[in-house]
């Protein structure tokens, strides 16, 4: 069985050959999802939310900084020489059950004690998001329903528990869109056009044609936790969730506690904690969504 925290790069176990393992928590950067590439959009004053072109959303490349622990400090030179010998490398993590196609970028600080044990960091780029992944169902879980669904599927189906603060993120009121205004030096206040553009004029103070306020698009954060999952189940559901979030035309997210649905698209992800322990993998992460419609 492979040692916890090891990686195989182009088929070679880096612990066996170079005395290098991934530090505790060092896999978090590998599992963090890439952000979505910038979405073209129009923000119409007379409409709520955002008109976003989600006909073909695409994931961006991402940098992966891997923290390493060195058992034989000088052997890091051999690892770096190997990484610099070609542009792309197949990196497999037994702890994650995932393979990535990564491009070597740089080596950060290397610190050793007399050239022996020490630490180092290597930055690689993931230019192929979801490389080698085929959507083929979900691994079964025993996580209870959380009341937040994406296109009708509860997040618990992916093995996700939703953490405190998520519902409040959706509960927060959207900002109003700034109406069209005219500031005339010879009048007090502003002349403000509403949705229909009429613009009533008054002698004192602001004027409004008092149409419905229009809401800005805004970001929300879904705080998530996956635990006690085998590597195979985690790899399957983790990538399936990203795949499902980034399908064309955006998503409908329903929050049962609010009895409301929102039109959203995936924006980015952060991983707060990730570790492998007795009983499986544990991952605390946040998914950032952009609300386009209410």
C-alpha cells in the first residue's frame, strides 16, 4: 500500500525515489476547484439580476502549490530535475484516488537541516480541469438531506453537509440597482428616472416615478463539509459536483428554509481544510455562486 501523503509522478513513487511526501494538509491545493472563466454579461437597469451568457461556460487554469516534507533533503534536486525534464506530468494521489495532468511552474523555498530532513513547496499548473473525468453516476452516501438543492438534487446526494452561515448568505438582501439620474445645478436634489424612464419633476428634493426597485446580481457562499469518504467515493462525487455546477445555462438553487429558488452560476471555490484520517477523507470547502435572477 502506498504511504499516506505520497504521490506518483509519471509512474514513479516520489517517496521511494526521492524521500518526499506531501505535508499534512498539502493536498488541499490539489482538490481546490478551478474558477470559472470570466462570463460575458449585460447588466440591464430595467431588469433584476444579470443577463449572463452561460451557453458554454469554461473552467480556468489554476496554480497548485504542493507543500512537501523531505526525508532526504538533497534528493529534492533529483525531483526538481525530473519535473523540469518535460512540460506536463501525470500526477496521481493514492490518498485522493485522482490523477492530474500538471505543468511544472516553480519551486518555492527549500529548508533543510544539514541537507537532511526539511520542507519545500512546488507550484504546478493545472491546464486541464476535470482531465480524464467521465460523469457516471454518484457514489452512495448516508448523509441526511440538507435542504439545498441544485437543479432538484439535494447536496447530500454528493455526500455534502451544509455548514452554518450558508442559508444566511442566501437570506441577505440584494443591493438595488442605481437608477438613472440627472443632477441639475439650479435644482435641489436629483431628478431620478425609474424603470420606465419618465422622471417626474418636483420643486424640492428628489423625484421618482416610483416604479419597482431592481435588484443587483450578487455572490453567495455555500459552506460545505464532506467526511468519512473513501478515496474512490470522494473522487467520484467531488468531480461530479463540479461537473454538474458548470453545465451550460446556469443552475437553479433552491433553499428549502427560505422557500425560494435562485438562478445562479458557479464562480469559484476555496478549501479551508482537507486531510486524510482514519475512517476516510475529510474536506471543508466553500463554493461561491453568482445569483443572476430572483
